[in-house]
C-alpha cells in the first residue's frame, strides 16, 4: 500500500476511534442497542476510516492544486499588465475582473449543487412550493437557491481580497441584513436557512475554496495577503443563509412535517452486507455527478490557460480517483451505519428518566466527533502552513473540539427546553462580530472559516439524526427544535477560535515587553522562548 495513503488511513483511524468507543460504551452503560444496528455502526466506522484516508489524500493531490492554480491565474493577467499603457492596463483589469466574477460564480454554483451534504439536507426537508413546473422539484429549488448564494458570495470573497476590503466589515453588513430579514421569515424556516449555510461547506467545497483563497491572495504578495487568504469559507457560508432567507421572505414556502429516519437492525450478516450494497450505487452516482462537473471545468480551464504540465495533470487525475473512492466509501459508511445509531441513541435517552444525561453525552460526542470531519483536517493543515507553524494543527483541532462540545451541549439544552434558536444565534453572532475588532486579523478569517468546516458529513449524518431522535423522544417539533444543530455547530468555533486569538494577542504583548518571542504549541498553552 502507498505509504502516504497508509498514513492517511491511520490518521483517520485515530480520529474515528474515540467516537466509536463512546457509542460502544453508551450501548452498554446507557442504552442497549440492537446487535444488528451496532454491527452496522461498526461496519460504517470501518468504511468511514478507509473513505477518509482516500479522500484526504485525493484532496491534497487534486482539489487544492486546482483551487490554488485558478486563484492565481484569475489575477495574474491584471498584475502582468502593470507595465503597459494606461488604457491597455485598464482594459486588462476590466477583462480580468469579468473573468473573476464569471469563473468564481460558476465554480461556486457547480461545486455547491454537487455537495453531498446539501443534497442530504434538501431531501430531508422538501418544501411545499406551488406553481412550479412539473420537472422542477421543490428540493431542487432549495439546492439551486443555496448554490446561487455560494456562487455570489464566492465572487464577493475574491473581490474582497483584490480590493483589500476588511472581512469584519462584510461580516457585519451581511449578518445584519440576514438577521433583519428574519423578521419576515417563517419561524419554522429559520433553522433550515442557517443549517443550509453549514452543510454547504462540506468535503467537496472546502478544499477548493481554501486553496482558491490562498491562490488569489498570493498574487498580491503584500504583508496582509496571508491574513486575507482566510475568510473565503466564512463568506460562502453567509451566502446560502441569506439566499434561503430571501426564499422564505419572498415565496413564503411551507415546510411539511418531517419524519425521522427508520432504524434498521439486520438480523444476519447477509442482510448487513445487502444494507450497505443497496446504498452504494446511490452515493456512487452522487459523487460521480459532483466530480464530473468539476473535472469538466478543470479540463476547460487547462485547455485555455495551459497552466499545468503533463505530470501535474496526471497527478491531479489520480487525485480525482482517490477523491471519488474516498467520498463514495465515506458517505456510504456514515449514512448507512451512523444515522440509525444516532437517532436510536437520541430517542432512547430522551424518553428515559435520565434525559439530562444528554447534555454531557452530547458535549463528549461533540468534542471527539470534530476530528472525524474530513474538511477539518484540510483547514488545519492550511492554517499551519500559512501561519508558518505559529498555529499548529493540534492547537486548531483542540479549539474546534471545544467549540463543538459547547455547541452540542447547548443544542441538547435547547431541544429539551424548547428554546427558540434565535435566542442563541443572535447573542452568539454579536459576540463573534465584536471579537473581530479585538483579535489578530488572521484569527478572524480562520475562526469564521472554521464554523463552516466543522459542519460537514458527520454533523448531517450523525449529529442531526441524534438531535432528531432527542426531539422525537422528548415530544418536540422536528422542524423547529431538531433542525438548527448545524447552525449552532457552525457558530461555536467563531467564538472559541477568536478567544484563542485574543489570548494570543495579550500574551504576545506581554512577551514583547519582556523581550521574548511567543509561539502557540498547544491549545491554550503558551511556550516562551528567548530571542537568542
């Protein structure tokens, strides 16, 4: 086996092992789980590990080089024309901006429509929209709306870096618009809008968007370009929220009652294999559609720009193959093996006399499950590289784990007490926005990117069913109470990562006063080194 692939699979094993152990312990101590369902969970965990290993390697080889290359190519023409006549330079800049807008929008739309997480969410919450053509399904309206939002805000993210617009300014403006628009949005539609922003930035979109940001920022080459390379994911998370809110404001779609997932417990090993084999072609088709659109765009881009050499194209092709295998195996494992267990645990615990154990249980699950998100590892690697090791991957992972633990604890309290999600979202985002003025600039982009990255496949296929099970077991309303878990998962890292940045700023100031140099090695642990 390829040594790098082996290392990736072992990293995935270390990430998935804690959450698997937690569920196994819970099945013995808290809630007895049918043996067939537990076997599906274990088989799903095995597929998840293999799939994550293949995916992370494929993303390194394909999605990230493509995103970075497109980002650099989009702004290279305007940079190269600076020595020409003023008129020619202006024409070149205008043509480059037009290309930036068109390509960014199309890529954002294509990748988002193909995002498996979004399709899972859309099929769970079909909308009741009257007057649509028979060929346009209601769930496709939601997917297209979200895709339009991502495409539009990806354009905005690229233009922000080019014109040096502060990220905090855009965040304040568009979050303010979003929350004001909520006044006219149907109550049961609000959690879906915020969940849409979370599931959009999944394993397909994050590697591309992060690399695109690095590529665009690298052309500038000034002191603040590295800080501006982050923030792309955060803006692309706002776009779907605002677009879906607009859908609710102008069309007032009705969201019918949503039923929970059916818990399957195969009685034989043959039934277990058939359970996975039956879903395998569906996810193969979904991932193939997703990658086909991206591959076609890459081929067109390569023919026009001739940016990549033959050896690089072959490597990217192999990377696409790894990505395809990884995503198919990963999605089959989490959807078939994890959804039944998540819902069963939530429902059984919520119906028991010890339902408040869900709060610490949810926090423990949240702390460990973040390591199983594929896109989290992509972001952490990028952060360590861009910060030249000042923000190690371990620091980021611990910070995100703390944020996820807080989000799951708050989610369980909200479901059990029937708290309106706006009572949590509005204060949370106000705190996050205020912190943007107090922390180093790079932490702002990282924090808001982290929110979108944390809410990936594990959230939509394990945490959302867990929340739906808790809601059903406690007699709550699925639309109003269960949905919204993705929104809270996406919000918590905004605060936690920026608090880390605030601590880092304070400690750095003290270090300068003492003539020392400060680096971060562990989350919350500051190591001092003499300048010598």
